[in-house]
C-alpha cells in the first residue's frame, strides 16, 4: 500500500451570502469525502485520497447568477508560489492526476456581478 495523497480545495467565498450550490470531489465514479462536509458557507476544504486513487475531479456549481472563475491548480506541495497553473473553465471538470505523496491545492473564485465573493 503506497502513501496517501492530499488535496486542498478552496473557494474565495466571503462572509456574505453563500454562492456555491454544491461542491464535491470524486475519483472516477467514487466520491471523495470533504473535510469539513460541504456547506455553502464554508470556503476551505481538505480531502485525503486513498492510496489507489491516482486522480480526482472537482464538481462545483454556483447559485443563481454567480459563476465559477479564476480556477488554479497548484501541484507542488500545495504551494502556488512554487508552481501555479491556471485551468481553463472548460477543463474544470477534467480529472487531475496526482502522484503518491503529492499535495495539491485546487482553488477558484465564485463571482457575482464580476466581483469575487
């Protein structure tokens, strides 16, 4: 059994009105547990992928007129200062490969009327 893989998923939700309708992670068709459990008012989550999970996909949906934008993947120790890759909105639901022991940061903004919330 190999090492675990760690993942942090962040959105820039502020203290105002919740803008995410749903957020979940999955490995193929298997769900990956978020810590804490999803709530529209929580902005930061972590997940630990099982040793056999070599990739993950994020599914998120904004409420009402809000949109998801500014999607970033930071695959080097979860540190965007070491390496940052902007992800095209169309590729948002694509599977992201991860290696054993890798820490990944996946971040995005929820925007309403052109302003990150």
